[in-house]
């Protein structure tokens, strides 16, 4: 049984379908309303229902819940519903995240609070809620979504990158806390992924100027990767027998080769 935040579309939906194919029932969470400071539309409840439909068509059960990870009570309630419905929780993918680009001078308090609240505090809420039942069962696989922006500095992404560096420190520290209890905590760090977050218009064939600028520095000359590229890493970590924890898997078109 796998709980996935940010599961209504993009990477989260891809992870849900792949884990369902591995035999997992799914609890799919996603934010139920828009965030006014963002410049792109978030997933809708219809998107979340479609994820559930696709999982169920694959032969697995899916509980779809509109949950804002910034709300600790809502996240805790979702975990309690998971346990009531399925009796156990084996895998948690803390995937929910938002992005806003621009120079630091343009980052308002509201933008900062939205990014930190979703990308960092939302992961904190998720880990706090899923860890108790996993520790009690002495089994759990937790995967946290960071970014290659959490591995390097990128101009015009300072606020976003701060959250993605933060989740790595959070995940690796928790990995050490629970390493002897059958629970692993690992991180995936993708570069730009072609999802509605960065390409709201599916008819748009080329990335915007910011993404083109990033792509010029990729050793592998592609502007972005696909959700399935990240999902393969998620499935690998979710099905690991328990020897990997505190690992950062970089899916970065070769950009990690530039790091020390």
C-alpha cells in the first residue's frame, strides 16, 4: 500500500500507476484549491479522480483525497483513513511541490511562504504522519522528491532551491533516526520534468526561455526529462530490500557530473 502526495497529475500520477503495477493499492493526495501567487494552474479534483480511475483500471484500489500538505491535521487524517481502509502503510512518496521563478528581489513573503509551506513543511507533515505506523510495523519505504535545484545554485530559483536543499537535509537526518527500525528514507532529485507544472499548455512544443537556459548547461543535450524517468527511481527505492537509505538519486541529464 502506497501513499503519494501530489498524485493528481505529472510525476505523482506516474508514480501511482507504476506502484500499482507493482501490486500496491494507492492513496492519492493532492491540493484541493488554487494557490493565488503561482503563475500556472494547479491540478484539479477532476485530475485527482482521473488518477484514481487509472489506478483502478489497472486492477488496484485507490483512495483519492483532496489534501493540502500545508495542513498537518489534513495529512494526519489522510494517514488515519489509509490505515482504516487498508490496514497498513508500506510506501510513502512525499512528492507534492510547487515552483515559482524570478530573482530574489521579486520573491514576496506570500510566495516564500507558499514554496516553503508546500515543498518543505509539507514533507515534514507527511513524514511525521507516516512514520509512526511504519515504525510500529518495522517496515516502510519513504521517498522524498527534491530536485537538482537542491544540489546546486540556479539563478532566479533561490527560494525554490532553498526548499529543495531543505528536504534533503530533512530526509537524510530522518533516515539515520529510523535506520535500525526497518524504515528507509531516500530522495529523488530530478532536473526539469516535462509536466503541467512547467508546460501548462500541452500544445507548447518548446520549453520557455528559463528552461532553455538551463538546458544549455546539460551535458546530455535535452531540455527536460519525462515523469517516467523519475518513476523508475521511485520504484527502485520503493522495492529495495532495505539496504539503501539516506540516498540521493539524481536524475539530472548528466548535470550531477559537475558536482564535487
